[in-house]
C-alpha cells in the first residue's frame, strides 16, 4: 500500500538529489530546512530514503505520514 510522507531535514538540498531520494519532491523552507514530499510504495522504500540521508550525514528533523492528496508540493509549501 502506497503511503505519502513529509520528511523534514536540516539544510537546503539541491533539486538534483530528487532522483536519489526515490523521486520525492524537494521543497526549501524559509527556516533553512528542506522537505522531501511524496508517496513511497512501502516501508522498505522509506527506510531506503532514511538510510541515504544518514549516509550523507543530513540531519533528520521529522518524518510524518500524510494523505496522498496532502502530499502535493503546493499544499506543503506553506508549512
């Protein structure tokens, strides 16, 4: 079952990393954080993204599930 996620990390990630993070959309926040937003097919895919963040030493702030409809980047940009 596909679940959508909003993953908040410290720092602004370059858009070129989106493919490496399973195609999640990267949004920059005014706070200096980045959001990785989108659906992932299963928990294994989520752990893969989290492992990549760890391997790059990117500080993880939070991971939240959202409805797939809420995972559209234009709606999350105001968080």
